[in-house]
C-alpha cells in the first residue's frame, strides 16, 4: 500500500489513485469521464473553470472560515480552548505548531488541490476550439489568477514550496515534482501569471451577474500587492524596482475605481448582504447564496457568541469568533468600525469580545444561519492603504498621508495630521509606518490580512521584537512568549517532509 499513500499525500496533485499503477485497484467507473476525454467544447471548459472557483469555497483553503491559518496566527483573534480537537487548532495562535498538525496538513493539501484544478483547466483549454479567441484568453486569465493567488498564500506561509504548473498523471511525475523551489522562483511564476491577467481581455470590473469572477482590476490589485511583498520580504537589491512596480499596478487599479472617494461608501455597506453585488468597493469575492443549505455562508452564525442575536437568528452556545483584547485596545475612541466589528458578550461562559463584522440576521437566512455574506478577498480600502504604504517606502509622505486619510475620513476619524498631535495616538504610533499598519489592522480586521501585514512590515527579527511587546493578559490563554524566529514560516507538514527529507527540507526551527 506504500504507493497509494505516496500518491495521496504528494501535494494532492494526482488526478486519480489509478495513476499509482496498482493494477488490482483499477476499476472503470461508468459515471466518470477521463480527463483526457473531457475537454471537447467551450462549455466543458467553462464548467471546469467553475470547478476551480468552487474549490475556493473550501474552508481548509482560503474561504470564509479559514481564519485559523491567518487571522488566528496573528494578534487579532485566536482561541482560548487548548483541549478541543486534541489542542491542534490552539497551536496556531500559541506558536507551538507541530509539523504533524493535521489542520496544517489539510490546509496544505487544500491549497494544492486548487492549484491542481487550475492546472487541469489550463491544459484542457488547449484541446478546445473556441469560436471567439477572446473567451479562451479570459478563461486562461481567470485560472491563472487563482493559481497565482494560491501560490501567493503558499509562499508567504511556507517560503520555498513545490512549484507545479502542469497536471501530474503518474507516480514518477509526482516524485520528480516533490521538491521545494526557492521562493524567488515561486514569486517569478506568480508575477508571470498575473502579468498575463492584467494584459488579458478581462473586463475592468465584472457585471453584477458575474460577481465572484476575476476582473482586470483584481489582477492589478493582486499584482501590486505581490510586488510590494517582494520589495519588503526578499533581498533588498530589487527593492526600489519592486516598489515602483507595486505603485504602478496599484495606481492602475485605483484609477479604474467607479466611485470618487472612499467616504462615498459607508463602511457598513461593504458588508451589507443586500448590497454585496453592487458595492463598488468590492474587487474580488467568494460568492455565497443566502438560505441555501449547501452554498450559504456560515460566518455570521459561527462568529456569534452565546446569548447574542446581532449576527444571526441561529442560537449559538459557544464563544463565537474570539477577539484578542490586544486588538480591542488598539481601536481609537469614537471609531465607528469598533462598534460594527466587535461586541462584548456577557454570557456566563463567554464574557469576552466576539466578531460582529459579518451579519445576516434576516429571515431569509433562517434560524439555521444560512447567511448570504460573501467572503471579500480584495477591496479598495486595502488597495488605498497599500498605496499609502508604497508611497511611504518611496519617500513620498505627502501622497502616503493622502491615501491614509481617505480611509480615516470614511471612518469619521481625525486626519493623520491632527491625530499625530494627539499624545495618545502618537505614543502608540510614533511613525507613519506604524500609523499605516494600525489603520490596516482596524480597517481590515478579521479579513485575514493581519498576519501577512506583520510579515510584510517587519523582518523576522523585528517581528520577534514586536510580538515581545505584547501583554500576555491581552492575549488570552495562548502564550505570546512562545513566538520566535521559527514562527515567521509554518513548518512543512510532516507527511510531505518524510516523502523526501532532502528535497522537502524542513523550515528552520522545526
């Protein structure tokens, strides 16, 4: 059975177990279609591409309930229960993560399964004769955007990772590709994919009917973020060039917005279920269907604490989405985003803050909590704050402050020039860099950006110093003192490492 195990664990990239050449297991499924025979028509290609989008719903990947792998890794959220599920979820925020953690392994596999689907579509499309070449180019751009997005998650979480851009159909191919590639090579592939996206015939913005599909602005925004991340986390030799590219692509996305300034869009409207398809701030989202048992959103109900009704009609007996007191204390007085995003639950077994940013307490969501919230992956406030960041790095503080103020003005907060004269504000955020990081933390809380922001704003040693300033009492049961240099990256899941300890070498510290 050894070959079967290898095929299932090696990046989850085999199309079927039968590729392992265990002939005694080969059977013909009368309801299946071989991938070699599937791609015949344009509709076949579209349905396969829809399958790639569908894989984004996997909560073990990057969907709405994937906070364990990002937000709970940061100082925004986490859990105080170190007993449930063998204590494995607790390891992420406790910085005691083991390579054998099954949640870590499942996350790794889910990400590579999405990539595998994208690769399959990109190869299959070449077998189809399209009546309109533009449609083919759009489908290719959509698949490449998703592949780039997932590799961007992988490279930031693990550093060097296997780089697969084709389907693997045999155990020999899998074995040959079970090897980590340098992060610089992974970034080069991400940039190549996204460059094709921004040069494709995709529309700048998708229509209401096509919300949830990739647009050119989504490609520009992500490519700008990738260049910004490369500038701040890779070797400094290309820093200025990468920052310049980041500014170019982020400004291109910004210039294509269909509204004037951010203050035209109330903060609450961004997360309003009734406005999710028409809100011009949202650039890319995973779409959920209200009231549908299979395709509804559960984030509102799952985040709600016992005794509360603000998020959902569903009765919850747990603590909901736990918020770190460290974040609660960072909200400025009068910030409307605080009352919208978090609430204190006074139930006997809670007495803590929980997440209220995602709400659907409508009758259409039912008492089962089948909400209609979409999971927003990219929105303009993020782009605007990245423009503040990149201009700050390039030495244009005037431009940086202008972008920062757009977000503060929408939140009805004093502009930066006035805020930095406030002793309470300036003592917490003495530099423009820390002020931008603060604004990102508050504006984008619980949208799975915080951990990546910390990786981008600080070097590994700087991040250790930053985390050491945290007060344990504000951090809950998880021990913030556990944080060290090793925690900048996740460990390679043990089942992947043991396949080839040399090529799948472990990250330092594990």
